[in-house]
């Protein structure tokens, strides 16, 4: 089984990172792909990272992320379903008015390629 994980947020968010590690333990024979915006990542064993490393300008990061959805479509299409790790973008009022947009961007691969959430 191939699983696409969105909304990893970043490896400094220990909750998301440990959710991914737990999913790997629960499904040991599955292949995991990560596509998330924004992500400042390090290598995670046996996980294919599809996201670009994004630093700086939000809009340039969003364009890079959208391009990765198009360019990595073969990997996304291989996935059986999409797992979104968190909905905190929707209720996090402390940071940015862009959080609902970020949440939508993380669900976009499932919407575009008609994958189960």
C-alpha cells in the first residue's frame, strides 16, 4: 500500500513527526510519501519526500509547492489514499491569515487526483 502524507508541517513539529513514525509502525509494509507545505525537512528513513524545501517568501513557496504537485503527479497517483496529519491550520489564530489557504493547499493533491482522505 502506498500512503501520501500531507500536512507534516515540519520535522520541528514533534507531534506531526511522531505521527508519521507511528504510521510507519502501524503499516510496516507500506511506502510513505510526504507532500506538505511548508516543509523544512531532513531525511526520514524509508519515506520519499515530494515537497520542495521552502524558506522565505510565502508566495514563492506556494508556487514551488503547486509545481511539486504537478511534477510529482506520478508518485501521487501511485498512492492509495491521502492522510492529513493535522487540522491545526484552521484554528491557529496566532500566526497567519494564510493558514486556511495552507490547509487547502495540503488537501489539494487528494482533490486533484481523486484520492480518498
